[in-house]
C-alpha cells in the first residue's frame, strides 16, 4: 500500500507552492507509509517535446528513507520548480526490500510512473516483460508494470495513447496474475495521467479496505486565468466538494496545454 499525489498547472511554480495545503498532510502519511519516498517532475523551463528526446526526461529524486526522516524530502520539494509532478510514499509489500532500486517513481524514455497496489505472482508478469527486452533493477511488481507501460509507449502506436496503454497493460497483467490494485500516476513530457484500477473483492479477501484505493482530483482556477489540477489517493481528509472521485476503471488525463478529461473504461475486463 502506497500513497500518490500529482499536480499539473498552467503556471509553473515552486512545488511547495503548487501543493500548498496538500503537501504537509500527504507527507504526514509517511508515519505509516515509511519505506521510501520519491518525486518526478519536469523543470519549469522544460519544453513540451517528444518523449524520445533526451530533453524530455523528468527530474527524479527518491530515497528509501521515509519522508519524515531528516530534510531530504523537504529539500527535494524546495528545489523543484515545475508545471507537472508526481509524488509517492512507499509502504513495501511483504517480502519486498526497502532499497533505492525498489523506490518509486520509475523513469525512462521521458516518462515516470508511481504505483499504488500489488499483484502476484511476479514471475508470471516477468514472462510478459521478457519479450520486450527490458530489464528491471529491483524486485518489485511495480517496476514490471512500469516497464510494460514504458515499452508500449516507446513503440509509439498511433492507436494507443497513454490512457489506452494503461488500460491494456493492466488487462494483460490481470490475465496472468491476481491483481489487488494497479492504481498509478504516469508523467509524460506533456501530461499527467492518473489511473484508478483496483479489485475490491481481492482487497477484501486480503483483509484490506477498498476505500483506501480510492482516488480523487481537484481543478482550481485563479482570477487571472491560471489553473491547477491536483490528484491524490485517499488517506487524508479531502472534505471540500471541489474534490471529485475518480471512478474505478478510469484514467484522468490532464495536459500541460489545458485539456482535462476522464476516460471511463467501465468495468474491469481481462485481456482476450
């Protein structure tokens, strides 16, 4: 079980300012989600470029220490001036080591992905990763998920934009493994995507609370025409009616150009 927080805005600013009011409640969750933290963001002066361009690579800062330990987390946030970012607090699944290699977000080919959830057996998904030629530095199910998404996006299929890639990769994983959750935040050079995909029955069978896998988002506008979208996993009070739940099975797309839409793929479907 991990926690996710993401933001995209029309007006780049210091990350702490963009997430003012949200960042500290999120950070306090590290008291429980204490097995590492990470963030990925595009610098404020980063142009919107093709993901295959090296200039499209996000800045990634992460640590296997928890976000309340020392000033590493605060320092990384303070140094970030950006228009789009994802943050992750890790609570390692049983048997998963707390190491740099296992810390989210995972990044490459201009994208970064942070995952909240679990699926098993990992070996079955290794069989999906093997034909792609990708290799994993760590031993998490999450990194395998990232590599499958990364491979599909790098292939550049015109009929497979990021929301479809997330849906299809998730369906492929569920076809060979038992999925608790594949919730994820995906950062690309021009957009932020939030995927809500969890199986309440599996969560309950494992003794968990499906509500903890819920996700919500908030779109704010200022008087001068700027806007900011914040998306987060449940875990702290979000009482404002401005927060909208992200339906299970859907992908929220928020581009740096101002397009915000929800792709609702409906009920969970395994791959054919």
